[in-house]
């Protein structure tokens, strides 16, 4: 019986405006090769200058992962020859990385998990190769160097993962932490977060590692899980047949549903590492680490636990409200303004989420028109019987467009409910007179007809009558207890 042994190398783009060693923009959607300069193109005589903001974000990531930030780290040249690597080497860190010895922890159903982090180091990205060509014609490779020099951190785990599902879950958790702290934007489709997976199999109970393969450039949780499942099965099958597993670098072909050979596995000697001569050692003092610790936000798992304990939120509603710091703040401000927590959370998960989906963007899309105080007032109006649930949705839509106070919007739409018993009494009497058969049914014990009569009164009021008041008046009129 074989068990898999998995470690991940996550490449996360740091959210800086400019590249790691030059002033070129890191914008994603610019025209090809429009965001380049002699530094990021590696032209002779160009010298790198380190981006201080990238260092701050890298230190923040290390603190988030409970790593030990090293006072001094060293940049190195990693040599390999790809068309999209203009210098012929990548500036990265090797034997003296920024941070070491961390962990990522979480719990599932009360069971704690933690995966060790071996190191976090800073490096620059390569460019992008695009392969194509006309059908039947020569193959063409186009190069875009806009990404060349974009700042990354590489997060290397210990080989602590034991299944493809575990690896995908770890990657999800890590993404959530990095995005919550503003270190990375989490956009896997654009390549700003991706991972390489190292996997081997060994007889269960053994400590020695088997020969490992590396699966490169996985940019979705689904691809990671599928690629690992396939590769684990491939290695098990080879060992079961008495064949050796070669140390290889492989790629995931999602269309074929299998990994394919890219090249033999390199070792450190193949990359001919040596210290970057154009950059001094990176010194991170205690004040920088202290600032990073102060900048750590409330992380999603902590926020989720707090909302559950303080407000009693559960399930999908809890997950939605806790999904971002902005939504959580909006929710808590609405509660502070008078809304009851379950109702406020339901509105945020329902109507607010739908409105944001229609408009696109986050809460900032409604910042000029919808406030937590407006939502709180709307919730109170429903609970006080001033608005029906359906009318409140109409009012909500209006205030999202106009920014009016909910009371004004409700009056403008003529949706305020009538709760005055004297004003509704005549309408109830008139309705009961129109439906003597249903009144007789109720008095004869068939109380289900009460709902019909209440509905008719509300219909006659054009939806403005308070259902609870109408129900009480109907029951009183036909001699039923409330």
C-alpha cells in the first residue's frame, strides 16, 4: 500500500504598482511589451533597484505564516535559458531566503490542521510565451515581457500533504490569507497566484522519500487536485509493475486529463546559483517586522468564528458575511444602527449580493447610495410592520439607485403599510361581506379560510395593509381567538 508525499511551491504576485527592480507598471492588461525598460529587459549596463513596498508585503506574508524573518537575506542569480527570460537568469533568493520555519493552521469540524512552511523568498517573474501559428503553417512563438520583473514571493511547504484534496484545501486556505491581508489579489486566471506541486509515493509507514516529480504552473484548485490524483496513480502503477519512477518535471494537460513530460528534473547545480552582484544583502530590521505584525488584519477563520459566537450566524449566511472584511464591517455597522443580526445578514447575503452581482464590483459600487444605517432602518421598518417583505425589496432597489432614506423612498413608492386598526376595520368588514361563504366556513371550524380572507383584505388595500393587523381583525370579526 503506497502513500503520497506532497509539497507545494506557491508563487504569489505582490500587489505593488511597479516591478521588483524597476519603475515599470505591473498592470495586467496593457499592450504586449509596452511595460518594459532596460532593467526588466536585462539590457547591458542596466542596474536593479529594489522595490521597498515589495519587501514590506513579503515580510507581511512571512508574518502571516508565522515564519521567522531573517535579519539578512541575499539575492541570487538562478540561471536557465528560456526565451521569456531576457537576462538568461532570474533574480531570486537561494540559500539565504527572507524567512523560514513557519506554518499555516486551520481547523475543520473542530479538528486542527497545520502545514509547515519551509521558506518564503522574494523573486522576479519571467515574461510570457504564447505559442500558435496558422493551421498547416509554421509554429510561431510570441514573447511578451510585460510580466518580466513583476515581484513575487515563493512559499515552499514541507512535504506534509498526503492527498490531492489536502493540497487543494491548503492552497485555498493560503489564497484566502494572502488576499485578506492585501498581499496578493488571488487572481489565478491572470497568473498572479499559481503553484508547482512536488509529489512522490512510498510504501505506507516508510520514512524514506520516493523519487519525486514536479508538476509546473497549476493555476486553479481543480487543476492542482486533478493533476496530483493522476500523478499519484501513475507513480503507483509504475511501482506496482516493478518500474522505477523518474525524477521529472511535468505539465498538466487538462484536455487529456494527464501529466506530460516537460524535462528531466534539475538540481540546484544545474541552475549555477551565485549571489547577485548588483544588489546588496537585504536587511530587515525589527521595526519593519513590528510594523508588519501591526498590519495583520483579522483573518477569515478568526472573523468567521467571532461572527458565529457573537451574532449566532451559521451556514452559508455566515460564510458570506465573513467572506470579506468589507462585508463584515457593513454588517456590524448595520447591527450597531439597530438591525437585528439575522435579518441584516439575510439582506446582505440576498438582496445586497444580488445587487452587487448585477453592478459588478464590491461594496464600493454602492458606497454613494447605500449605507449600513439605511439597511438597518429598512430592517427595522419591516420588523415594525411599516413595510412588507416584498415592499422592502422595492424600497431597497430604489435607495441603491437614489441614496434616499428608506422612509422617503417608501413614501415615494406608496408602500408604507397601514397598521391602524380603525383605518383597516372598514376594509375588513367590506371584505367579509363580499365573501360570506368563506366566513361561514371559518365559523364552522374550517379555519384555513382565514388565510384567504386576509389575502383578500391585503389585495383590496393594494398590498399596504399590515398582514398581522389584518389577521387579528379578521379573527376578531369572525369570532376566532388570535
